[in-house]
C-alpha cells in the first residue's frame, strides 16, 4: 500500500493584467500555491489553489498529519484535518468577491493531489474516479473584465507593443460598453467561446447594464449572457436594473449580498440568479432552500472542499432543483485540468463554466498552455489529472513570488495605486 511520504508546498506568482472588480484592482501578479504529494513508492500527485500565505502556513501545519497516510483514504484524511483545524464559519469567507477560508482550500488541495495519485496507481483519469465520463469536452464561457490599460507582471500598466491578436487585446483598456464589446470579440475569436460573462460591480449600474445591452446587440440572442456585480448592489438597484436585463440574461450572478436579499430579488425579477457568494458551503444549503435564494450554485472545487464534494453538491442541486455551474479565479492549468475532470463527470452541464484562464499567459505544466477548441477543453485521458508539473516553470514562478513581495490578494491596496484613498464598500449602489 502506498503511503504519503513528502508534501511540497510552493507559492507562485503569475502575470495578471489590471482587471477591475467590486473590491478594487488585480495586482500585476496573481498568487497561486502548487501542492505536490509524493508517496513512498515515488508516485507524485499535484494540485493548485489560490495563493495566500495563511493558507500556505496551515498547509505546512497539515503536513505532519498527512505523512504516512494512505492517499486512497480521503475520508480519514478529511476527518484528521477537520479534527485538527476545527470548523470554519461561513463568515470566514469574507466580503470580497473571492473566498478567504482556509480549511476548504486545504481539503481541496490535498484531495486533488491524492486523486491524481490514485489515478496514476489505477491507470484511470480523475474523471473516472468521480463516477465516470459523461462528455468528452467541457464548455467554458468568455469572462470579460473592465480593466485599465496594461499587461500586468513586470510591465504593470505598460504594454508590449509587439503583441498581436488576443495577447494585444488583453492589454487594452476596457472602461466602457464599446471597449467591452471589443474585448468580447477578441476573446471569442481566440478561444471560440459561445457564451459570455461580464464581471461587474465596478461602475455605476447604468454603465454595466449598457455594456450588457451592447453585448446583446453585438452577439445576438444565441449567445447566452451573464453579469456579476459581486453583491455590491442594493435590492432596489438590482430590481430596477434587473428589469432592463430581463430577456437578455442567461443568469444574473450575485446582484445583492446575502441569501435573504437574493431571495427578494429573485421573487421580484423572475430572472435566474446564480451565486458564488451567498451559498458557498453545505451549511448554507438548508437556508438557501428555505428562502429560495438562487437558481444556480456556482461550484468551485477549490472552496467547496474538492472534486468529490463538488459531485456531492451536484447531487444536492439535482434533488432541490438547483442548477450547477462553475466559478473561477485567476488560475493555471492544474486547476483547469481539475475543473475539466469535474465538468466531464457532472451528470449535466447546462451552463458553460467560468474560467479566468484567457487572462493568464504563464503555465506550470509540461507542454505549456491548455488549448480551447470552440470554447471547450477536452477531458484529459491520461492517468490522474493528465497533466505534469514543469519543474523549471515552477522554479521561475516561485522566483516571481519571492520577487513580487505579495503574500495575499488585496485588490483595495492595488486600486489605491490608481485612485488614492479608494475604499472597498460591501454594498455601493
Ligand atoms: O478575479 O476579480 C476577480 C473575480 O471577481 C473573482 O475574484 C471572483 O471570485 O470570478 C469571481 C466571481 O465570479 O465572483
Ligand atoms: Mg461571481
């Protein structure tokens, strides 16, 4: 029987352009942590989670609890970790668009790396370990952002004049409806996406609703549209502007904060609502069902506690008539591969999944960037996740982490570099 012998935790920093959201601005580098678990018979499994020095420290603490354990016994692994770290409140998620909990991210990083190991030992892809493949390709959505001009990374707000196609479009400013349509055209041309999401919560709702109307005009009724103000609207604002969007949206993502407010807006508007902010853990489900706070839960294996937990969530969604789609943050190919295995195993995929991947240019896997065909990614067929760590790239990206000095994501501080004194408000309009 294989036993866990080594755990390597490597924080990395990847180039990220100056994208805007309700909480401020993306830093020139997004942080990720790469986890590698090695067994005593030298089988290695990998995973990727959002980078945060507190989560990295907790992972270091978890190492001693995991060494010597059977990577197949994920039930025991979960129990040991829960016992040590205790329960984590829903409030630990924080008010920002992204999830700041520790334990769920530890679970997911350990689980995905162990599933990679199990897949390699059994010679089966992770999708088979999640119950089996339901489709060969998993569709993703374009994910648009308002942004300042800039390439991110060492160029920060500067641009690379030699870039062409999407590489150039990714650096252009997008601060109004016309430039959002241009961004959508460039992204869809490059990746073949057939549905579009706009990250909102940046400008007053009038501008964002006009951006959606402009996208509808440019792409027509056959391209499903979504907008995500990250819970920064008041209930009245969501109802007023939501009415203008009725009929053109596939779903409205987190227009308002909290399950109660989401339920009010949902009753009033009759547009499908989705969330990655108000129903984000199993403990939130009973109240969500009682109130009717959303139609679609956006799973994210990184903060739902792993791929198996996301399959459990999918069963709960089926039982209670909820749809399931997927949320993402800035990420590389190990996360994308895990998302694709999950998307490949879900009983149904009625919605194209979110991904930030087009905004990234770095990679940490052998063979470089994963290819999209007509907006979809092929479910890897090799054993485990089907992707391997590029150790040279890992070294370089870890050096970026050491050089950039960032330790956790703080979009408010980044925004203050552009707009001195700018403050994040949980509800703004
Ligand atoms: O990367 O700025 C961003 C997004 O706002 C991200 O942090 C969110 O978690 O994509 C996310 C969302 O759908 O809320
Ligand atoms: Mg969202």
